[in-house]
């Protein structure tokens, strides 16, 4: 039986060792299981406070609990509307990933699943990530690594991201209010045409697009140099349940960027959007102003 002072000392040592492995920006964590070599059943707590980042665990032993939270203060209702999406690197191995809540574990990613690099999402209210190392006699060359994002489950175009609600993707057009909000708040917004579908997967089809206007983009998913150097070109992902037909019509293209890839959200014909935008402008109900010329 441990004396009280001994238990406190052990707890302090474990906490200090865990804190020493935290990243300074609180967005990402990189650590090594070698510190567990003499305590293979250690469980460390990791706290990340960003909307996106990564975790990299070399030579995994024992387990870590990853607590993810946004970096802004939110009400419990807004927290419940957030989802965590993780994308393992294809070289990730050495651990199973569970959801942990009140001591109950639910398998999210087995070690063999991680090599596929497929995105998996769950509600933030479902609990923390419990990453448990698989006992190995040789832990060399074992690395558990994944990226994560906090994603709102509601909002313009959220229904088009297939990993948020598997099997429940809807291809319905956005409402007028959603379109006006999407052009102001989406990760990218522009007008252009669909050129063709590239290789598809069971989840989505990447579609090549050329934009004549680019109102905004969160990251460089579209690059200058479209057809004859007069536009922005790139790819947008569309759920496999939905489809587009390359035609000459110009569309307003909005959407979100997840793990460096663009996903289509609201996409009405551009001429229909212009009529909607002008009406809202006259009524003074536009959430923002854009240059439509």
C-alpha cells in the first residue's frame, strides 16, 4: 500500500512528464512512448485547444487520452453541434483509437483501418480520444499519427460533407438564405464551370473546375492558370451520392476545406444567384457585400 506522500509524488511525476510533451501552441502534440518503457500501462492526458492540428506518437506504449476543445468559449449547445474529424496518416500503426466517455470505450479506428487514411468524424459530446498502444516486443518503427479538425455539423453546405453523417448525405439545393450566407462564410467562394470528373472513390468524386471569379479562399486549393491562363483552376470533392454534369453554365461555387481538400457546398447557377443577391441588396438583407462585376 502506497503512503499518501508517495502517491502524490508519483502523480506529480506523471503530470510533469505529460506536460513536458505538450506542444507550445496547444494545437498539436508530438511525443514518444519511450518514457513509458518502465511503466507500460501509463495513461497520459493531452489537451488540445485549436480548431485543427495533428498528433504524432512515436514508439507508442501505454495509452494517451486526447481532449479536444475549440479555442473559443462556447455554450454547451454550440459544443454539442461540433464534430471532431480525424484523418490518420497511411503509415500510422501501433495503436487502436477509441472514443472514451465516463470510462466506456468504443472502437473508432483499429490499427489495420488507419492505413486507408479515411476520415472519421464523431460528435465532440461523445467523449475524448483514447489512443491505446498495442503491446509489442519490438516497438521500433511504430508511429501513430493523425490530423484532426473541429467541424460544425450545421451551416451552409455541411450536409454535403459525407463523413459528418455517414449514410445521410443529402444533395438538396441550398435555400436562398443558405446561399447568401455561404458566399460570405464559406472557406471558398467563386463562380465558374465544372470541367470533368476524375477518379472516384466510394465516398466522393473529385471534379475539376475553372473559376472566372474567386471571391475568397481559405487556402491555396485553387491556383491561377485556368483555361488559357484566364482563371483559377482546382478540384472540388462531391459526395458519391450526388452528381454533376459538365455543361457550359456558370455556377456559384462555395464550400469548405477539410484536410487540404475542397468540398462543394452550395452551388446554384450564377445567374440565379445574381438575381437573389440583387434582391437581397435592395432589401438590405445581405450578410456581406461582394464584387459581382
